[in-house]
């Protein structure tokens, strides 16, 4: 099977652009990125951060030599000085120019940036780094060494031809959802609905060339204060399903128990060719609740990609 090797890429911040109150786009550049294996859509990479008490210069010097052996060498590093790993989505990649864009989520209108795997309101090392990122800052990212498609490249979006498409996510899933929307062919866009929950109304980004997809932004901040995180998504999915014809359950497919529904990451190996394909990402508890709704409506597991990007009260270990 043709799969990429993952390696470290030494990068430098070349642009920092505030998109709206809750999102900032950071462009990483470098000659190293000419060899980056872009996959498109919701591709994930690792952002490598200096351990407490160490510098970015030390990080680049240390990690740049890891190459394809980056993970075992990361594990072998002394815990006190081990670089920190955080997972983010590639918003856009331009390997020919040696550039990769990553959108970081900002919490409210303040300066603190949240890690997608730490969750809104949490101030972790990635949050602190991104909040103060400046042009010229050096860092390291980990990604595939050549272009390709599929899960081996950190990409989960894999709908079958035809049928309706549903994207559901909180603000940590917005960068991936927007990348997916922009990549849709016009024919597919017309049968796509995206439900995206964000902190405030000004966070309603407009994906470029969304091609007629129905994008519903659900800001938690309203005239009566903040709605609980994820509550608007669950309500919107329930309403959408209630207004659709009933899905046909997969023949002979058993209903999962609660343990199965608590899976943090559940993406089918083989995608069904049914009438609806759903992509759900964000806080694990919210993803679980949305997953329950669409499964109860009869959507087969093979038509549902459910991804917990972060879990409330827990930070990402690696």
C-alpha cells in the first residue's frame, strides 16, 4: 500500500491575519514545505511547540534532525524538555510556494487563543504561542512527505458519489469545514448543508466558492447571553432531521450501546453509498450527542464520520 512517511518541517511565520473575533490565520513558510504532502479538505498536521523553559531556536535545532523518525525520538526525549505536540487542520497548502495556512481559534474577543484539542476557554501552550505569534517566529510542524489522498494523509472527509452531505461542527471544526466547502464541486455543493456553531455573530466566515451550499452559522452569543457550548448544534441537527424524510436503517445493523457511542473518533473504513453522508467534528461530548441523533434517525455507521477534536476539561497529551 502506498502510504506517506511523516516527517518534521522547519517553518517560519510569514503572515498573521485576524479573520474575525474568534479566528486568526497564521501562514507558515519555508523551503522545507516545498516537500509537504498536501491532501486537501480536512487534513490534520501536528504543530510542535517548545517545552516550558526551552526556546523556539532549541526546538528547531532539535526537531529538524528527527526526520521520519520523529515520533520515537520524541518519545525518547526527557519529559521535562520534550517538545509539545498539538493537532490542527491545514486550512490551505501551497507546496510550490512553501506555504501552509493554519486557522487558530480565539476565545471571544480577547487575546487568548485556544487549542482545538484543549477546547474553548482553555489557555494551553498552543494558545499562548498563537496569541503572541509574530512574523519571523520559528516553529516545527509534522506532516506527510508527499501528496496523496485518504486517511494515511490525515484526511477523514470521504463522501461517496451522490447523496446529501451534512457537516456539523463547533468553532474548532470550522477551519476543516470551510476547507471542505471550498473544495466541493458545484453539483455536490447544492446538496450540502453545514451547521457551524461559533462564539459570536461576527464569526460567520464566508467560505470562498462554497458553490451554493447551505451554511448555517449558529452564534452562541445572543441577546440573552451565551448558549451552552454545543446546545445550538444539537438543536439544529434535531430540527434538520425532523424536517427530512426518515432515513432507512441499514439492514441487519445493530443499534450501538452507550459505550460505543462514547468513542472519541469513529470514522468508517469503507464509506456507504447511502442517501446521506454526515461529517461531525468538535467537542467529544457534543459529537457523541449529534452522533446519537443521526444514528437514531437510521443513518448507518458507514455513512458517518464522527471526530472528537477535544474533550471538555482535558488537554491533548500528544
